[in-house]
């Protein structure tokens, strides 16, 4: 059943892209199917990360998909010539939820996750202020007065988008991060470039739900598989790197390498796994038996012991973070 949902979701994503490019009237229907199918991989991700601190980001991602689905449903009752502003309001909410999902990863640890979750709710509420302000303004363009961000809102939004997407740019999820970045750029352009024609702004909004579905489906069909030469240390490290991104991975790597240097280990941890401490030496260095234990200790605030132990074992199964 999972494979069928994945196939349907991928084909619906392709069909939705064709519809958006050709301005076809059926593009909302194809995007709706792609978004609905994306809940399958997201549900699998929640199950696989049950023992980690990644629950809140995945819940925010589900909220982004739900708001995007509502946007496509509303789009059916709006004329494309007016840019579908009511659908745009839901897409704005979806964009904020997706941004909260990425920002939640930046503090996905225990303890501290609860306070950060409240901060993410406040982030969404703050970005709703321009929307609420627009509700009291004279509607000059049938609802588009509520879909605009001016300085400093546009700058703040751009910085959050940059930080959230580039965090995963150099991980296994780099291609998905690029697609999500495209969706965020489309949303930012529709919200901030108010001089654009409303039909063009509506077309930009139309690509946002598609990008969420495409990013999730791509992550599901491009899993990372363990290589035969990988050690337990390598597998645990890559597992963590791909889920938490550069912001946390670089800090954990530096702390591990400080311990390795103090213990005179012949290895260091780089972006792709363990390497020799002295690059001029040939061959693969022997990894100390306690190295994986030290890394697990550094990661204890991010995941429980059983999850980390499972991450260090070799597996050829698809792995969606």
C-alpha cells in the first residue's frame, strides 16, 4: 500500500507541475492528490523518529500540508483571473507552518523543545499581524490587501527562509531543500512584490503547495543506504547529520573532534564520516571502540538510547528523516 501511495503521489506531483506550467484548470486537483499522498511519507517519518526530538517539526510539516490542502480546495471556487486571493490566505498560513517546521529543527533537543515550541507559535502569530492589519484596510483588490509584506517583515521572512533551507542544503535532503526553497521564494515574491499583476502573484502562490509535496516525495524516493565500509560511528553520524542539518551537526562534530584530540585517537569526524587524523597517512584508520559511545553521549539530548543504537546498525531500508 505504501508503494502504491508513493507512486500515485509522484505521478500526481509531475501532473501538477505540468498543469501549473500550462495554466491548466485541473492543476489544483493534481496538486491535491500529490499533497494527500505526501501524508504517507510524513506518517512514516513520524513513526521512524518517535524516539527523537523531531516530533514538533514533523507536526508543523503536517500542518503545512493541511493548510496547503485547504488552499487547493478553496482554489476550485475562485477565478484564476483574480489570482485566487482566498486560496492565497491559506497558502500564507501553509508557508508559515512550513517555516516553523524548519525553524523547530534548530532547537529540536531535550530539554528545551517545549519552550521552543511556544516560540514557534509566537513566530506564526507575529507574521499574522500584517494579515490582521490588512483586514481593517479598504479592499482595493478583492482581498490582496491582506496578502502583502513590507519592510521589515519581508526582510525578516527572507532571513528565516535562508536559515531554514540552507540548514539542510548539504545533507541527503539537499534536493528537497532546494525544492522547498523554490516554494518559499515563490511565496515571498507573491507577498512582497506587490507591484506584480495579481494573476502572476496567484500563479506564484500556486507553486507553493506543489513544492511541499514535491520535496516530501523526493525525500521518500531518494533514501540513503548504508555502505559496506561504514562503521557504527559513520552510520550514527550520518543519521544525525541528515535529520538535524548543518547547524547542529557542525557543533557536534567539533565537540567530538575535541574529545578525539584529547584522547589521541587516530581519527577525526568530518562531514561524511570518520577519517584519519593525519590526512597524509594512507588507508583507513582503526576506529576506537569507544568512539561510537562518545558520539551517542553527545547525541543523548536529541534521541533516546534505543533510537541511537538502531541508527548505528546497518540497514538497507528506505530512510525518510
